[in-house]
C-alpha cells in the first residue's frame, strides 16, 4: 500500500460531524444555533505544507466583518465549536475554527481521553501559530474579513493558545481565554506558556476561570494575574468561585448556565471595548 504523504493527508482530512466520541453522553442542555441568515460550513485553509480543514460561519450579506478565531478544546472542531462559530456569525463576525490537530490525528474518532492526549501532545506550538496566521489570511481573502478587527477566543487547550497567539500576533485587538492552562513544562514543542509571556503581553486578554477547576490550580491563576500587572495590555482575569473546568461546554456535565452566560456577555463587551 502506498504511503500517504503529509500533504495528501492534510488535503483529505475532514471535519467531524456531531460530537467527539470521548464526550458522550451529550448533555440535555446543548445549545443549537441555526444557519438562518448565515453562510456556514466546512472549508479548507491553505497552510505552509498543504491544507487543513476548518469550520467558518459569517453573515450571508455584507462584508468587511470583524474576524474571530475560535480555538478548539482537545476534542477537535466538533459540533459545539461549530455552534460557537454560528453564535458569533449571528453577532456579525466571520468566525473560523481551524482543525489544529489535523496532521497529528483525528481526535473526534477516539473515545479514550488518554489516546486523545497522546495526539494533542504531538502538536507543536509553532505549527499552531503558523496555522492561525494562515487562517487570518484566508479570512481576509476568502471570507470578507477585516484584518484590522481581529479577535481570538479558545477553550481549555484553546484557552492556552489564546494567550500565546495574542502575545505572538500584535495585530490581535482582543482575546478571551476560557480556562486555559497557564503553566507547564517548557519543551521543544511547547517552549513557552502563558505565565512566560504575561509580562510582555500587549494585547488585552480576558481570562475566564473556574474556582473549582481541578486541573488549573488557583495559585497558577494568581501567578498569571500577578505577572500581568507589569504588562501594558490591560488584561484581566475573572474567577467564578463555584465553577468547574469547562463550565461553558453546554454539551458536557460540567456546564454551568449562569457562569457560561455571564462569561459570554463579558466576552462580547470585551471585544466591543477593544474595537472588535
């Protein structure tokens, strides 16, 4: 059997439909946003070594839309992340969620969380940052996006990336990081973590965290908050005392409606405050 090259693999990779196997059963509180008045669906983003799949949603009429990058959890660009893109499109954004694990594996088909973590652990930060640059370029050229009104938000794994991309790309106007890890081991694949870039951060990022998050200790949140004091970014961190990890994930038992709705309102206000 002929070996599939990396380029061929990326070009043939597709987005999942529905939810990732690892997060079933699905909660009864799932929010479903329709496509009415939108252009929404799967697209291909040209990147340095081929293509990656992505989901994008934007208003069906108009143009010059503000851009929001929506960064996945470790479970990939499944229905929840796609729905978030549609929620943004209803607010007037072009929202794009690139499948940032496409080269390393299809996590949507895995039911074992440890197998998913093994895939995600192989994803280099440098690859992710480059892919996000390519996604922004695509949004401007192909999806009526305005590069001068660029925002980013991400969840869990994507929350960490939100901090990092905001430090990497000064053209980002605002970011909102939902319960992304702030500290970690510095390796060749992950040379820096949010606490390492906090002091020099120039882009305003709002961090939304849960006080009952067993994976992100509150002392690391306070460490990040302290580092941000010496930056010029005017970033902020909100901690919801009773919320667990993934409190925005309406398809999971961790969902907390009150905190999720408050965070979503804060996100919208944060983006508007900073010109997106």
